[in-house]
């Protein structure tokens, strides 16, 4: 991870069809902001993501003054992986490699608070395309080793994907059909993912959400996750 340096994002740029960059800033980054914005104003990048600690007021004031918009407070939850035995709902692993309309519908619900959905400057269906790509790669086990489904009869009513990073498991997509919320479906999906991580021999499990997504935050806390880190994310669009 590059700190206080503009990093071109090849995958995002190719996928969205215009140049994208990101910058991780720490307390020393404030001194470099003049040079950073000088470079960005050359127009090399259409959009730049700024990742800023929430207590860096000087940096936040400057990036905001330059026209950057706060689009997310990325919240990482984590816990020690453990095994669970009792579930109130039918949770099973998705065994196919092709996505369907029901899965797409659920996944788009999962991104209700996504910065790619909330930022009105994304006008080429970036959010929809990104989340469908995320789903497709997950079920094909390119970025996840399990896709868990909750069902009522033959109806799919919930989904959670689970991938592996360097030394921990990470829950990716999580969604429950709106008509079935309040029935511990999300709770069981998270606990099933926790069990899968434990059985894989991974000691830690993490999940990322948005601080504004209060329902998700409450769910993870109920499942004994604790907040590990919060990062403000700003989008700076070249005018």
C-alpha cells in the first residue's frame, strides 16, 4: 500500500472506461497535498479516491475544500473465527458457477450504501456492473471460496460470500431479501460464514461495511464482531 502517493488503478480504469487513481493519506500527507492536487488538476485521472483517517482534520478540510466529497466511512469489523452448530434457517452452499436474476437482485440490495451507488457522478451504471462482476467472480471461486445461500423452499432469500486474504477470512457480499428481514437470516448467514472460516483453519474473520449502514453494523455486533478500523473515503472528480 502506497502512502501519500497517487496510485493509478489499472483494474478500475479498464472496467469503468476512464482513468482512476487512489491515495492513502496519513498525518504526513497534509504537507504533500499541494503537490498532489497540482498533479491531479492536470486531468490525468477522471476520479481519485482519497482514503483518510477520520481524525485527520487538516487533511479532511483540505480535500473537502478542493471539491472532494465524503462518500463512505469504511468500517472494518473483525473477530476470532469460531464454529456454530444451531441455525434457525436453511443455509447451504451455492454449487453452480452461473449467476441468476435472483442472485443479482440480492447483490444489488447488498450495495445499497455503496459509494459507487451513492456518488451521482457515476453515470455509466458503474455500481450495477461492479456488483454483478463481484457476484460472478465469487460464485466461480475466483475471489471467494464459498457462496452461502439462505432459502425458503426453493426460493433464495439471502446470500453471503466468503473469501480468503493473507491470514484471515473476509465476508464479501451480504444481503437478505427485503420481505424476509427480521427472521435471523442475516444472523445465520454470518454465523455460517464464521463456521466455514473456522473449518478452513483461519483464525480471524473480517467484514467491511459502511458506517451509515446501521442495520449491517448492528448485525455484525450481534454476531460478536468488533470495529477494528474506520476510514473516510472521498471522491475527487476532475472538472
